[in-house]
C-alpha cells in the first residue's frame, strides 16, 4: 500500500488536484471519496471532470438526490453519491455493480457508507483543516493505483 497526503488551500487548489488526476486517468478506475460535508469531495470531482475534458459549461454537481450523474468527456465519468443511501439495495437497483465491473471511470462520494461492500479502488479521505484548507489523504493498493498516485504526488 502507498499513501500520500495533499494539502489544498482553496477550492481552486482542490479542483486543480482533481484536474491533474483527470488528465492522467484512464478506465477502468474506481475512486472512493470519503469525508465530512463541505470537505471538498464535489469540488475535487469537478476538477476531475475538467481533466477528463468534460465541457467547461457542463455543471458538475453532487448527485445527492439522483444517486448518479454521467458526464461525457475524453472518457465517460460516472459520479455516484451515497449520502442519501438507505441501503445497499438502492445501489443494486440502479446497477452500481455493473458500472464498477464494466471497466468505466467511477467516482463514489460518501464511499464510507458502502463499507463492507468490498469496493477496492484509489481511496481519498478529505478532512477540513480550516475554512479553505483541506487535507486529502490518498491510499493506493493496486499497481495501477500506486502508479497513478506516484504521477499525482510531487517528488520527494
């Protein structure tokens, strides 16, 4: 396993981190985002979408009520939000497993709500430091995810 902690000092920094990842990301990929409300998860996904060449005029918002948004860019991005999840059955009903197993780029906000589901991917833990600053710890276990993290992290 490899870990790296990124510190961002503004929403723009958080978005820029996501954009950097989007520029090097290719399917299949599963990104698991956890953290409190307002910790920067959706801001990060907005940047990720821009890095994947989703049109700048396409609004990237949290799919809290819809459970999933689909964005088209260089690669399709499937953005899930588990905040309102009433049970694992909700995701099963919309075919979540099929998205993950089909080799697409899938990002999951509130991934901690699916604990025990056996999801394995690049894990992002967002923590508020103050009003604008965020600490984002990224954990990678597979060779592909470790290579992504090494490309994303600044050289030591």
